[in-house]
C-alpha cells in the first residue's frame, strides 16, 4: 500500500500529516524554523478535520478568527513516501 505525506500552507505555517510507525498519523506545524508535533490520529482524514475544525490543541491556529483550511484532506498537497 502506498503512503503519502500531506501538507497545507496556512497563514501561520505549514501543517504536515504523515504516517507514523505504529500506523497512526502525526499532525505537525512548521513555522519560523521549528516543527511541533500537535498529535496522533487514527487516520489522515481525522488529522485534516482537526485542522479545519480548529481543534488541533495549538492556540496559534485554534484561536484564529479567520482560517483558510481546506474542508477535506483531498484538497491538501500530497507527496508519495518512499
């Protein structure tokens, strides 16, 4: 089965969703030279939903009044993991 890394460039940084070794999906935020793990999810779709619903646990995103997040993972950029 092919695996992908997903990314979304937001106003506050780049969100990344990537497969983890334990078959979960990690959600990360990258900005200003740092990368922070925001949490693990059962699917990449669930991680993308937390970004869209502003329930990531990261106040820099969750408290914004206006967001530009795609409503579905299908609209995120994706790259095949080798």
